[in-house]
C-alpha cells in the first residue's frame, strides 16, 4: 500500500514538475529552477560532452572519493575541463544531473554555471576515446553505486552518446602531473584551470591558496 | 475597551492622601511573588505578562484585584528596582527605584485588571544596554506598607534568579565588541588527521578582538559557532552571521562544505571542521588567533547550516547519536543548538528500504533544534510533490527543545549575503535580502543565547506572536509575516523537568473521539480528520480527498500527526475532556498548542489576515464556570498561508496562553479542577469560517527545575550539574528556597586509609559522610537522624515530624498538607519527601559496618531551589554563592587558596546555627556537638579520628566492578571513589538502590470522579499511577502488545476493599464503592506492580477524605 503510494507520488511529482516549469515560464518569474530537475538525458548530450582539456595526474597519497557510494581510494585519474550547457549545472540544493564518465562519476570541482565549464576529476585509468561522458539522471552522487552507473551508462549509449574522437583526446591531453596529494593538485593545476576557464569562481582558488595553520 | 492607564505623576499626587490608610493593613500576610510586568491588551484578558520588553516600548504593570482581593482599594508604592536575584534580595531588601521619576504611588482602586494597569516607565527610561547580553533585568515591587523595604505585605515580580522583566535592546544591531576576521587553511596534516576532504580546508573565522575582555565579562570561555553552507553557496557568504555573533562574544567559523556529493558528505565536513578548529585554536596554530588559545568553550557549540548544509548538520548530529561518528575533541552533548536554514530532507529513514546511509539520517534527535523556513523559497521550495524539499520534516523529527521560524516573502538566496547570486525567490510581496538579514540576525542572537547561556528573556523572542513582539530593528512592513513554533523537550526526557502534561499530540489513540492521554474528545466542527501531517498529493489545491492539504510537517515515512476540521457560519466547538488526575492546572504556567490555517481551503481564502477563535477552560464546580480567551488577544492568530501560487504550505505556529490569564476579572474559574479545554470557533468566537490544523495540546512551563545530589562521602552535585567534593564536618544547608523549603544535612567526619583527590577542586582531602537530614516542608519540619541502638543498623534512623517521633514503616506515608508528604521508599528503608514547591527528596540510607554508622545518599529532584552547598554556580564562579549572596569568584590558582575558599569561607557560610537548625537534638546536644571545625585538615597525611577503626581500602578494580550498574557517569565515578576509600562495598549497593528509586519509583494519586455523593449513592474513585521523577502517568499506547503494569488495591477507612483492579493503558484504575451512608470516609489506593516487573515500584496514595451528604 505504502509502496504504491510512493510510486503514485513519484509519478505525480514528475508531472507536477513539468507543470511547474511551464507555469513559471508563463508567469515570467526568474526562478533558479530548483524544483524542476532536468530531464534524465538532456538532448544536447546525445553527441557527448565536449572535453576541452585533459590533465592526467598521479598522487603519492590517495584520497577518498566522495562522489559515489563505494568511496574508493583514488591515486590517479584525469583532471578535465568539460564544456557544458549551463542548464545542466544550475546551482540548486535539489537533485542535479549527475556527471558520468565511463564507469565513474565525475567529481565536480567547481559549479560552472556562469562560465559553462566544469572542472572535474575522473578517477582511475580511463580512455576518453572509448568511454562517453554525459549528464545522467538527477541524483545525489554519494548514493550512486556501480550498479547505477552501469544502468546510466547503458541508457547513455542507447541514446546515442559517444566518446570523443581519439585525435581530440590526444590533442587535448597534457603531460602527466605527479603531485603529492589532491590538495596540491587543486592548488597547482585545478586552480589554473579555474582561472583560465571559469574565472568567475576564483574564490575557489583563493580559498585553496590561503596560508595554512601551523601544524 | 481601552486599558486603564495611569501615569506616574498622576498617582504621586494621590499617594499622600491615601498613604495613611495603608499602614498596618492586616489582610496581607507575606511577600507574594507574582507576575506584574507586561503590556496591556485591548481585549480579555486585558494584560499580557511578559519577560522581555523592547527598549523602545514603555513598561506597564498590572494587578488584578479579583485575583488578589486583599489588595483591592489599597495604596502602594511601585518600585522598579535593578534586579537583585535571590541572594541579592536576601542581602539587602531596601527598595531603590531607578526610573527617572522615582517610585510611583498608586491607589489600587480599579475594579478589574484594566483599572489597575499602570505605565511605570516610558520608552527609553530604563537602560537596555546589556553589553554582551540580551537584556537588563529589573524587579517590580508593590510596597504596600510603603516603608521602602521588601517585607511582609509586599508583592514582587522577580526576586529569584529570574528578574521581573528585562529591557532588551535591538538584537539586529551589532554587539559591543570589535570583531577580528581571519582566513586560512587548516594545515594539511591536521586536515587529514581529522578527515577534512582535500580542497575543503579553508576556514573564515570571526571572534571578538578583545577575547580577554569578553571572558572577564562573562566569566566563561567563548562558545563556538560553526556555519556550514549549502550547495552552490560559498563559505564567504555568511559574514553577516559571523560578524553579528562575534560582536556578542562568540567565536564563529564558516567553512567550505562538501555538499556536491550530498548532505551526508556535507555532514562529514561539519564534523571534521569542528574538531580541527578546536585542535588548531588550542594548539595556537592559527596566526592572529592566539588570544583564543585556552579560551574557547568546547562544551558549548552551535551548528548552523544552510540547505544541504542545513540537513548536513542534522545528519552530523545523528551520526554522533548512533555512534557511527566519534569526534576526538568534543562530543554530542557539547552541541547545544542546531539551527537549520531551509534544509533539504534527502536522508529520511526508510523503514521499508532500510537506511540508505546507515546511521546518517536527517534527524536532529534530542539536540536543541531550530528550523528556518522561507515561504518564497524557489530552491528548497516546500513544494507538495517533493518531500525532499519540505523543510518542516526535520523539525518534527526533533525530540529535544525545538522551534521553527517561518518567514513569508523571502527566498533561499536571501539567507546568505551574496547579492550577485540568485535570490531563489518566488511569490508575492518580497521582503528582500536586507529585511531577511534583519529577521535572521534579530532572532539568531536570542536563539543562540537561549541554548548557550540559558538566557531568560530570549524565550519571549521564540514564543510570543511576532505581531506583538519582535526584534526592534525589523521594520514595520505588512509583507513581513513571521510565525514561530516552540516546544520544550520535557515530555521526551526522563525527568520531564518542566512538568509538561501532554493532553493530545495525536501520536497515539487515533480515534477521533479520544485524546492521546486517553480522555474523550467531543466536537461539533465539521469534516474532522486525524492523521499524518502530510499533504497526500502533489499540489496545494484544496481537495476533500486530501484533508491535510498543505501540511508538510512529515513525509510518508514520518509519523507526525494532528487533526484538521472546519466550520462555516456556525458557532461550533472541539473539546478535550481532561482526565481525572490531570485537572489541577496550577502546576503549569501555560496552555500551549500549535496550529495553522489550512492553505487554499475555501473557508480560509476569504479571510483577509489572521484566523482567530477562542480557547475555553471549563471547571468542575457544581455550576461549571468557563473562561475564554481569543488567540487573537495577544496580537495575532493563525497566519494566512503565504499567497504563493494561491496559497503555499501550512505555516504552523504555537499559541501559548498563560493559565492564570483565565482567572482575570473575576472569571471565577477553578484552575485546580479543569474538566475540559475547548476550542470555540465561529462568528461569535472569531473568524466566522475556517479550516485549521491543530496539534500538541499541552500544559507546560517556561523554565526547568533542577536536580541535585549529595552522595557518599559526600559528593555534591549542584543544581546546575557541577560535581564537587565537600567534606566539612558539621551541619549545613544543602538547598533552600524562600521560607518554606530548606534541606539541611549533617556531615560526620570518618577515618579512612588515605586522603582522596577530587578532580573539580583539585584538593586531596579526608572525608565525611552524611549521617542525618532535616527539612522545612511547607509549614512543617521533619528530621531523619539516628538515635537508636547501634546494633539496629539501618533501622536506627528515626523520623520526626515537628519534633514528634513517627513510625514511617507502620504509617507508610504522612500527609504534610499542601500536596506535601513524607513516605517510606518502596525499596531501601529510606524516605521520600514531596514538598509544596514540587521538589522531591529521596533519602537512601546505607550501613557502613567498618564504622558502625548509617550514611545517607540524598537526591533532590525537580527543585526550583538554587541556594546552598548544592546551589547554582553562576558564570565566573567556582562555587555556589555564600549564604549572604556574595561570591568567592573564579577558582584560585593555588591549592591553598582553594582550600581556604572551600573549607573555611564557604564552609562557615553555609554552616547552620542553633537558631536556624531544623534538627532535633537530644538533651545536652546542639549543632555544635556535631561540628568539627578544621575538618578536613589541609594537606593531611592521614585521616584518622579518635575511637574510629582504621578501614582497609579496596582496589579500583573491585570498586569498578561493584559500581558498574550505576548509570549516571558522575555517580559511578563517585561510587568507585567511595568504595575504594572506605573499603565498604555497601556504598555501591546504596547507589544502586537510590538509582532504582529514581528510575522505577511511582506515585499513586487518588481522585473522586464526582465531588459530591448523596447518601445511598455509590461513589467512583480513580487511582492514577505516575512516574515519581517525571510526574507523567504510566501510559502505554495501543500499538504495543497488551501489557499489564500491575493493579491497584483500594482501601476504605484503612481496610482493603474488593480485589485489586488492573491498571489500564492510561495508567489508571477505577473502583466504585458500595452504596454509602452519610458520613466521612477515608479512601486510598496502593499500586501493586506486576510480579517480575522491575520497571515500576509500588506506591500508595495519601488518604482522600470523602464526604457523603445526607439526603
């Protein structure tokens, strides 16, 4: 009985959200459409997201990856700059479309709403000429597990999302950055990418580069 | 009718003419403590007694001659006095009026309260400059004998440690302290050690530049406040909160919050940053913040969160609550308040699917919790179709003190300070960011002070209707609509310190015609439904199939419930019958309930503003008397829901009505015998039509009473929880309150193997034990002291009442009048004393065979008393006040000075005299007989007294094993120390017996169903079984399996009648007598717990005198 009710309410919710968006547009209110999650697969993602910079990295000290439920230890991966449709990255406290790459979720370093560029971390070895990058169903990344990723990946591929061309990957990939830890990666490499691609979010850089307390 | 005001000048001239009439008026007998200060109302009850008065308002006082007939027609001098507190008044009772015009002389010749309402100070006359505080306290005295002294006949509002009223300043304005702001990253190694995710190490710290000055002013280290932002927000957007609270003496830190993955990840950032900040401040590792090192109070921490971060702070607490996260340098009890601004609700516990993140639920549990809701929020929007975006869920899950503030016309983005980001607002009548910040800061300050400092006037900000009382700095703008909910945690705590009685919270007894306390509910209102406070579809459009339309207090997985009903054009009612045993309303200050207009209901759409109705009490007199008060009398009613999309979610607010208001102007109602509470709705009572939600009808109080202890050798637990050792030898005042409550103890020095150290005082001392006790119980005096033969061991203890020996074992209990009694405890050969002021004293004797003496463990429960060796330790002091009201100051650095403070000055101060002693003495003895000045000896090497055996100490391991069943950690530590030093394992048994009495003790009360019975009729009596500690009846709800807690044996004229009657699920049993002849009968009841049930102890009621009249 309760399950039925939840399902009914979920269905009603989707309908109501669409209606709400429609009414909001009609009324002319300027709303950050927090209560209107994006559709599961946004049409522009059909051809895959454009990755404009790829920075491989290797860390001496691993860190816990919070952007999927298994919280794996990450020691290497790609620091990427992804050009996005800003409607996918509107700041909200409601569910947001989850950014995926192959069999991973992408850790978003910045918001990207104003600039249209998201700087993110894709854990582990991944070949972006073989793996797609896309926005999936709105969710909380900390709840996403391997099973969900597989399902989202299948949906993405079925909808026609394809990886970048190998030449593009090659031309946009920088030399390996070997750094002690994630904090250093952020302060040295991610910071520069923020300043280059999303300078509106330089506050992130300023925070990373504040002086440290004494140990 | 306009209130009847007089100015000070008017009455000064009248004074002289009538002064002579007043002297020596014999009708008054003693100082009367009552509420006097407040503000006049235009309708009944015509005056609202308050604690906080804004600095820009005048001060009024009122007294109702129909409530206090003895003052009718008298003249008196009204004094507004700088608040003195209990000890201050005891020290100096002269009256010094501090208003510009001096004391004001008036004639109390008005026929009603309006006629005796006076403006005693104009706006600005009295200072509200409280420095770091919230308000300046004043006491009000009506000096009837006009002698300039508080004495015999006078009335006072104040006197104790709660002032008569407080002039409060503009809480939206910055405080007096300059603020230092620092920005830095937590060192990488430290961040890793504490678990802060890489990239989130930054902190933005605000603190008063003059840390030493703040500490000197408050006498305490500075509390910590942590701000955790929401998703898409930045930690540098909360400078308004940081600067504001730091200017009032708090240390505020805002940090980047890991909200992107979700609120559980955010909770980790809150938890870890709190620990890292404490670590780095204490290590002096933050450049520019050295002044804070050693000066922060990690026992007083506040978490503030926004959106996902607001859910995160609740999750963070939940993770500590269930042990899935264990902080290293603070703990759960240190979190004094969580304030969630516009929280999401992703992490609801799902009983079907299980815990998505084990131990990570959006549940504030028992923490003091506050919720902000923005009705124009376009982000965490509250929309019907998305429970994860409904803020109220978290509030309704909280079981601690909880309150919510709902603000209309504001959006999600106006709670932070970034104007460039989105407002995230939708709806009519926007109030903007500036006004939102004024409301936020104006309420945040009293909110924090309430829970960090137990500040008294702050509660007015949280409980009174916004229309009648709000922060001064918030402009008068019709678009600004604010609603408050407030509920104290007492019913959910083991001791129910505020003696809250829940009449109906709808959480049990789901039938429409039964309240949760088990009494009948009747109604004529229409379309009534009890149920989950959850809109059951995806919109707020009214539909009969969605009776709780607009309710977003809970989701489908929650259990918060209430009732909805409506009316249209007719005068209808909804009425709760008050069960026998709960009809005396005089133990509580307020009748309280929460409710809201049901959004978009046709009955409400036509209501322009607030919806009102009347609350009526009816008593059980032969000709019942009723008294009614409109909920609109105090300035507002239930607010109209925010008109976003035609009406957004229901905005619950709490209505609190002072119970004595129902007495005003000779209403004649008997508050000791209220048989019904009724909501009267309809055109004769307020709004002609409407549909409302109602929930949480209860009787409650404003402030907690205290528990104290004096155990073992002796370990004192003060009323505010400080545990310290005091080993003076002689007779002392343990606690006292006014003229009718005092407990005195006799401490006898004993030989032990070695002196023992005490962690609080730092002193290593020889010890004493409690060996006798005496008390003032209203108009009676009792003593409990040994005077039998030594070989009788525990039974040597003798009870005397007013000097007359009483065999408590034979009597069971002795009625001392005014609700007081002394009774034998159900276990342990001790006594239990109930005082007229509600305090309970439990005395548990133990036998120390090594010395052949009886020692006493003493617990004082639910007491308002704050003076004595177990008295209140004020901020900045290390010991309770001395008996003359003065203080010894902070803890001295040197042990020698501490010894002198404690064992000389303090000990001498509270040592009783022959005149003040309540003990009974054998001929030739006095208190001096039991006094050994100089004990304990400073720096003693051994602890030997003449004629006392040397005892062999026991090891810590043995002591710990013996004491492992003692639940309270302080008591367990004390128990271990006692067993070790005395070598007597029996000390542990005494602790356990005392614990069992506290935890399982019951009280049986007996009431007649009808007050009058004629000869030849039967009479029915109800025995109500309550938990001694809480005063709550032993209810178990219908969801539990059938459970029999025991039965009640009734007695008629001392003889058992019939068979024991099973106790029903409402904690009561009924017995109908046979037909009775005219005469006087003694009826009593004894609760007999089910055999094998360790949860409840037996108890017996006092004898009820019942008169049967002739035909």
